[in-house]
C-alpha cells in the first residue's frame, strides 16, 4: 500500500500543537494504517481544529458535498474526528493524536493496536512532555482543601460538575490497553467522565453510559476511594472531561513513574502535600496504597513528601490514620496559571513548539 497519504497525515498531526513525532521504525505509520483508510486519511488532512458543517467543509475544500456528511459521521463514530450533533445540525472537527484520536479508539482497540501504541508511547511522551503548557492539571480531593485556602474555580472538582449539564462515563482506554498487554489493573475500568455544557448531548452517544449529576459525583467519590487521581484539561474554562487515573496504567502518570520525567513537566498542579513528622506514626499507608507517583519516602521511621515529585492530588491525606498530612496551596511564584481556553492552549503550545498550524485553525 502506498504510504504517501499516511506520511502526509503524520506531518499534519505533528504540525498540530500536540505533536506526533516520527520514529526510525515508522511505528506511527503502522498506527495510522490501523486506524484510517487512505480515503479517511485524505479527508482528515482537509479538516480543521474548529467545528464546521459538511457544507462548510465542501465549500472550503472543493470536495463534492454528496456523500461527504455520511463519511464524516462514520469517521466520527470511528473516533477519527470529533462529531457533535445539536438538533438537526451536525458539526465536525479534526482531533490531535492525544488528547484525541488515541482516546477515541476505545471501541476499536485490540491487541495489535495496544502493542503498536505501547511501542510508540515512549517516543510520543518524550516529545509531548518536552513542551508546555502541560496537557492536564490535577484536581485535588476537594474535601482536603482547607477552608483557609482560596481555591480558584478551575482547581475544584465541584466547579466542573456544577457547570456541566450532561455527563457520560466511559471505560479507560489506558486500562484497556494494559489489559490487552497482559498487565491488568485491579481498579475500576469505567472511570473516565465526559462533561458537556448542553443538556442531552450524550443521549445518542455510541459509547459509554449517561450519568446524572449526582451519579457523576458518586463516580468521583468512588474513584477517590480507589486511590485514583482526578485529571482534567489544563485550561481555566471549557473543561470537557475528568480522567480518574492510576500510576500503573495512565500514560501521563506512567511518564513520571517509568520514564523518569519530572512531575512538573508532565502535569500542572496547584498544591502539594506536607507530612507533620511529629504526627506521623510510620504506618506507610500513604506510600503503599495511595500515592500514584512515588512522591513519599521513608525518613527515620516516619514519612516525608518529596515535593518535586508530589502532584498535589490529596489522596494520601484522606486515609492517613494519624491525620498527619495536609494539602498546601503553592505560593504564587510557584504556580503556573493555565491558559484561559483550549484555543489559548493551542496558541501557546504551538508557539513553544515552533509550529505553524494556521492552516488548521
């Protein structure tokens, strides 16, 4: 099969701010062949990061309108594009590799895809986490935020839930990939929460299970019980998901644990934990059962937080039997304010990577 169209698609994806690095083995091309037909790859390269109707795409690209919407819908169902239906109107836009195409392969992932993705992940991660802004930020366990500390709206789980009007829970593709590779996790699989600001958006969604607002809160509560970290997009407004992540499966947290990348390069966090050495009894629950990034170490029969590794999730606090751990908000000079919106994130990320993605805006 001629690889020209897949080479073109790889270049387009790497031109987007999120990136899609090339490898000597061309494993990334094998991934694209697994996901796209040549015709789908060509159409993807004509798309933009902003929503358009089929009519707008046809007018802009010169493509025939006949059959175009049907093809766009099928690509949306296959996780190759983002497809949104509002009433009688349908809108489509391209997706980066991550967060985007990779995560939307949930219903199509098989052993071959898992093996290719696992081979590609270290190459992707090294480029992806080399640049800021980071893709994701930590939402700490909210009840562990002291009333004396002023949390900004984007730092609170409750803000995202209360602003949402539709909720959908899906299985975690990271966990499914690890399971297919023979490395299953003993925590819940159905933990990825999608949020939309419009009622009824997920009613006809091809995958997942629609939740009420109360059920969304319950999902987050159970995730905290299981020791899963709340992660969301690293923006101030427009959050559309909360991932609940473990250090053994999540590609973001595994980059810290397995690739040795600095936590501050991988993820944006606004807090850190602090252990009172006089109150600590040395039971080890915090490090053995709760911390997902190895940020707690033993020191003279008690435990201490390695602040450079801590992501401020608060999971260690809620199960400390001695109540010797607290969550501390970072000082202003140590905080990195997220971009206002996803568009602002794209602009800043593109600038830092030095890529011109103006053709895809």
